[in-house]
């Protein structure tokens, strides 16, 4: 029964052997066989590893747990979901020297935020995105690595250790202007649910599963596996890149030869194998794509896209590995500045700031100039000459001419002074005119000619026109005479437009 | 110009680029080319090194990120207190010294944070956060057990704390930030570093700053050790180029 448990656990998690069928019954001291001691050690290591795995999601769980303590209501948002989507966005855009910008993350989160809170303002959206990024960067802890204490078993005794890890980091881009986010190995592992697994083993397993699924036409599953595989390829590349960078900075030739060259060899072997297998798989899938149609064609295209992403990452890493040794030698050959190793760097808070605050005022004052020059760079004098000064003083005055836009101004008509409001007499005159004139069917143009002949005041004429227009289409209860269009244009007595027929019926 | 004069001219150009705080090889192609030449051409490198040594400048770092220099004692490129802020009182000098150290410690509190890759961006810092950070440390220092403090300098320590508390009490006078308040001084310090290309403004409205790659490089390869040496009372490398 215990043997079955061991197999299931091992198979489900791809972990190393962690338990023995009867280790609890045998005291190590009574057994000359060394294997139980080995198994106990393996158990201790596995438990320790899994404890660390439980710690990694803590910053994400914490931001969700503490959201109710913030000044604003965030109950409609699940920060676990938002943090994982942010990680997905960052990982997807990671490559050598690149990553996701704040805008990328915001674009990925915006639809989710708006789905939860449709009336969300842009400021509030930015606030939530900041909370997500701050949690992943450990902004509250000033971007130091997250640290958690945990207990491990060591030979039956309990020992407390510190576990340090990070999830996200922000980097300056090569152009010096931009900033991008990159996920750590722990974050990638957390996202792909492969915490505690060996990256190389996971890559080999991915390749086998992907081939199996692709060969059996399980394209939906294959797309998911390929997506996971390309993220893991990035995790592996990041892991190797970081190891090389650390080694490169610690420019000890002996350490490089003894520790780094074997890593390069092993990684080159692994990555060459991966490239070869991916190329084979891609070749087969491309042939299938030529014959595919409809839904299968779309799925195969998506699958090939995922495989190509993974290939790109692996090729970049391959190139880096091939040139790593050469770059290191060049650096030595040029006798570059020896940079201090991490072990020699002081803790600025504990070793400098605290003693500084504790020091007597006189000493602190005397140290100001030295500290300023150490920390704040150099003074750059503004170099000028007497000639330059004279030419500046004698230069003609600068005539500021406002810039003119190169546009064609639109045609406009100046507004005339608005006409005065109608007087009571005007209403009476126009009503009298309608009563006397509108004895049958008359066109508006004809009425205006009559009005002119009867010397109707201009205000009354305007009222005749306006009342005619008001009655056109007026509600039955307010209609005083009937108005209908003629379908002809008129221009009479200073008025122009579509002519109307007016009648009392 | 002769061959040597041309090389000297280019050497001067490289040093001029290095002295302009906002110039980077990423934005100036000529700077990047001269840096590459400095790495690859030994004759050019010796002329650059000769000129900058003559000017009292020492190299902090020379990589694709730029040529970073520090001014030795007596160099015309050394910052004077008035370059930083004019007419500072003795008390202000003390506080501004602390603020500069606090900015460095806030951005890179521990050795492992400082040791991250050069282009990793440090934490965001605001004048308010920084003033609060200093206040917390100063309070922690003030509450140290009397046994730990040296009775000889207790008067000095009192003066220190009084200067800090005076600056802190100015924070809310009239509801407006005073230039002599701790927050106001922190803002000046961050603005100065921004002018030196060592900080960038992330959010102008909320006064959010962040150390640049140049700031990390300066602290990592030069300032951190020098400050430690300064604290221990030993002569710093600023004494000689």
C-alpha cells in the first residue's frame, strides 16, 4: 500500500522518491543498510522543497487577503487572478533583454478590471494595476527579495532557515529610456505549476508529451502543452542567463573554469537536443498543416506558433552559451576594472546609515562634502569664453514671431446682430393678415408677395413665415391651419426655402 | 591635426560625454563608439586615462552603460556645498548629508540588493516616504539604550536630534511644504540627483523618483565602499585620482 502511495505521488508531481514503505518501523541505528538513511534524507529534502513551494505564492495571497484594509473598496477584484494574469503577460513578452512594459500589463488587466467593475475610472484602473505590480515587485519592502522563515527536518531535528525569493523585477531597457518587467525563475515556476521540478527534466517531459499529443491528433491538448513548454523554455533560459551573469561579475578565472564551464557544457547539450527535437516536430506538423483545412488548420497554426516561440528562446540561449566563454576571456584579456564581488559590498542601511545617524554632529557636518562627492557625481562647470560672452551681449535682439499653423482657414459667415424679439403688435398684425388673406389655398410665396403689397412690417412678415413653419407638422390640438409642402423652391421678399401651401382646412 | 592630436581630441570628447550627466551611450551614438574604442584600443585608452587623471578624475566604471567618473580631492570637477545648495547653514549641511545617505540606503538597503544586475531598477522613492524613513531610523537611534551611547558625545547627539526634530516639525506649518522642512530638503536632494542623471522622475504629479542605472553603478562600484571607509574614519580614495 505504501509502495503504491509512493508511485502515485512521484508520478503526479514528478518529484524524486520521497518515502519508503517501512522506514518508520526501522531504526537507522539498528540497520546496517545505508538506504533507509538515504531515504530519510530524501524525505527531508522533499519536505523542505515543498515547504518552500508553499511560501512562494504568499505575496500574491497577501495582497488579496489585505485588500479590505485599503482605503478603497476592492471587493470586486480578485488579486490572485490579476497577479497571475500580470505574470502571464510578463512571461509572454520575456526574451533576452526584453520584457513587458507597464502599458502591456495595464492593457492585459484592463478588460478583466472593467468586467468586474464596468464603471471603473482610468485613475482607479491605474491604482489597481499599481497594487498588482507593487505586490509582485515587493515595493513595500523596497524591492528587496521576499524572505520567509521555515522549518526543516535535519536528522530528526528541526532547524529554522530563511528562504529568499523574488517574483518580478523592473529593468531599464537598452535604449536607457524604457522600463520593462521580467519574471523571476520562481515566478515562472509558480505560474506553470512546476515549483520544485528540475527545469531540464520538465523540458524533456514536455517534449515527450507534446509529441504524443500531436501524433494522436489531440491538438487542443498539444497547444496547451506547447504553450507551457515555451514558458518553461524561458524559465530555463533565465536560469542559465542569471548563472552566467553572476559568474561573469565574479571575475575569478578558477571559479569560471571549475564551476561555469561544466554548466555551459551541460546547458549546450540540453539546448541542442531541444532544438533538434523541436525542429523535427515542427517539420512533421508543417507537413500536416499543408494537408489540413478548417478548424484543424487553425489549431495547427497556433501549435506551430507556440513551438516557434520556444525555438526562438532556445536559439537565443544557444547563441549566448556559444559566445559566453569567448566574452569572458575577452574581458580578462582587456584587463577590465575589477569590480567588487557581492560579498564585499556593505549593507548601506546597517553599515552606513545607522552609524551615520549615531555619529556626533561635528563629524557628520565635516563628512558632508566628501559624502556629496562620493554619492552625487561630479561638478560639470559651464565652460565659456570672453568671445562667447561678447557675441552673446552684442547679438541682435531675438524677435519672437508666433508660429503659424499651415492650415486653410474654414469659410465662415460673420454672425449678424440678433434680431429683436417680436412685439405684441407684430403678433396681432400677422394674425390679422392670416385671417384676412388665408381664404383659400395659398402658397407661402404668394402670401409674402401679398404682405409686401400691403406693406406689412418686416417683423410681421418674419412671424408669418415662422408661424407657417410652426404649423407644419404641428400636433392636431395646436394646429390652426393646414400646411403641406409643394416640392418647389422659392425666394421672395428676402425669404428663401421650400415652398408650402397653406389652407384653413 | 596629427594622429596623436586626433586621438587626444577624441579622448577629450569621451571625457566630455562622461561629464554630462544626462548623456548616455544609448542616446548618443558617438559616445557609444568612443566607449567601444576605449575598450578595444589600448593607445586611446591610455590617452583617455592620462587626461582624466590629470583632471583629477577617477573611473568608477566603464561599460556599455557609459563612462562613470568621480572627482578626487583638489579636482576642479569636485562638487562644492554651494553647487548643491547655496547658503546652507551648518545644520542644513548635516541634514543634507544624512538625506543623501538615506536615499542610497532606501534604494539599496542591503548588499544583495545593490549587487543585482546594473540595469535592475530600484524601489520608487518620494520626498514624503524618505522623510518618514529617516524619522523612523532617527527615532530608533534615539531610543537606543543609554549604555550603548558614549557619554562624551551626548551633547553632540542631542544637537543632532534637535536639528532633525526641528526639520520634522516644519512639515505641516501652514499646510504647505517648507524648503527647510525635512520633506522639502528630501525633495531638493532628489531633484539634485535627478539633475545629475542619477534619479529619474517616474510621476511628476506625485513626486515619485527612482534611481537610474548610473546611480546603481556609482554606488555599487564606488560609493558604497567609499562611504564605509568614510564612516570608519580612514582616508577615502578621493584623496588620489
